[in-house]
């Protein structure tokens, strides 16, 4: 890529290169199944601070046969806080959600007294699911022509909701052209995106995912909004899915957190080195554990597990993965061919084992309790995913191995 997809600057430098990676949602049916790999390299814009995938996979190719993973699969405990923010800031009750998925958020909006409600969603199955809940959904890609058409039919909206969307967009300015058409003059633009800040600081590569072509932190998001004429009114951060930033913004001059570009570039500039350092440590701890006779099981086989195992080169160090999502059980992880089994399998472990958690932190309590309940052999559980302190987690396992080796 030659120009930044947020600000069109040509001032781009290398951020991190994960090398050739498989598509995380494309599980193998056979362990040795051939699969396509795609370069996953990130560049950093030195003018607006956005870290972005250099060569995004063509969406037609990426989302081909992709008809699962709806929002309902993930509990979203922060939704109530998000509604409270919208209620405090929005001038009225009409709401449009761009990328409404299976309708989870709009159904909650209806319960909270918002309406009229409308969703826009390009995925057909997600649309059908949302419509079966009685929601009104436009099953199309958002374009300025569609936006103008919707405004003619419904008027402008008091709130435009854009959750977990900006990180997927190849054309950010084009998107804001649509938002500008759709939003009432005093209306609230509500945005939530994954926050890569903690991962960047700790050297956790797993918040990188081929589906997320743009990587935001709070100041990068707020300065991006300012670029398109929006001032942040409120902002919050939730420990959901690796970290989520939510902001309510209104047209006007920016008064949110200004981006300290130099500081951000300094943190981002160390990211690749930190990832390498963490991966080296993780690999060395797992090798030591294997030598000491421990089994090694990965808990979770989703996109973050895919990045962890492939970019961290863990293929030969993990016996198998367990995952509670039925659709993944009996299949093999992309890139590594690590078999995926139901968690009940943990009861079969006869030797002490390490259980490396590759689930988002909000699921850890539940998953840890499950491992404790199922395992009959001693299980040592630690997490490989931020925003938890992944280095402190490794320290804990290291100390355990030191004790094992002590005479
Ligand atoms: Zn830029």
C-alpha cells in the first residue's frame, strides 16, 4: 500500500510483520489439509498514527462461505454501559445501526425504549436472524446512494451506532461521507472498536487479525473522528474482547484526548520487538514444560489462538486445543493442524499439564472453573492474552518449572 487509508498520507513505516498467515476462521477438516496463506504485515502512519494491514485480503475471498460467528455467541456484559452512554448523550430515540449483525444490540435498544430502529447489514444469514426478532434490517452494503435513499424514507437519525466496524473498513473517508448523510444535525455517533493499546505495550500480537485491517487506540480513534468533524462527548474503555473503546461523538471541534503522536509512535515503534521478546519467552517456557513431562493444552481455538500459535510458532509444542464452540470441535486449527476437541477431553489427561488460555479475559473465570472441575490430573492454568499481564503469567509458570527442577 502506498497511502494511509485514514488520512491518505504517504508517510508510512513498517510496524510488524507476522509473515504468511492462514485465515483464522477457516478451520481444517483434515489435519494435513492444504490451505492458502496471506501476508500479514502492518504499517504505521506517521501522520495520523493508524496502524494498518499493508495488504488486506480481498473481502470477497476473506468472507467467502463465512456464515457463522454471530454476536449472540459472545456474552457482551458492557452493552448496558453503552446504552447508558447513548441515553445520556443522544438528543432523541431514533437509531440506525451500521453493521447490525444478528440484531443483538438493536433488540437491547428496543428493550431500553429506543425507536424507530433500523439496521444495515450485508451478511444475509445475520440479517435473517435479526429479522426473525422483528427488526427492520436493510440487507445491503452501505453506500452514499443507499444512505441518501434511507434518509429520504426515514429522515435522519438521532443516533448512528457503529460497533466493531471501523476496524474492518478499507475506505474510512467514504464511510464518514455516509455517516454525515445519515446523522441528524445534533445527533450522536456512537462508535466502539477494539483497543490495541495494551497489546502493543505488552507485546501481544494476538489482537492482530486479518479481519481487522485498522488498529485503534483511544487517542488514535479520537483524532480520527476529529478529522471527520466529530468531537468526542464521552469515552469509556471495557475489558471485552481484548479491550474495547466506546465513544459518543457529536459534530463540532474536537475536545477529547488529543493524540500525542510522538508518544504513540514510540510505543508502536517498539511493538514488533516486544512481540518477538514475548514469543521467545513463551516458546522457551513451553519447551521446558515439555521436557519436564507436562502435557500442554491450549484452551480456545478462535482468531487470537490462531495468531498466537502461528506467529509464535507453537505447532510442535501443543498437544491439542479444546474449544467450547461445537462448530470447531473435531476440526484442526488453521496453519498448525492442532486438533480441536471438546473440553470434556481434559478429564482424560493422566499427567500434569499446562493449560494455556487463549480466550478473552472476560471468559477466564468461567473457563478456569471448568478446567478445575474437569481435570483429574494437576492443571496449571495461565493466560496468553492481554490485557492480562502476559509476562507475569509466564513468570508464574517459570517459577513452577523452577520448583519442579529443584533437587
Ligand atoms: Zn494516516
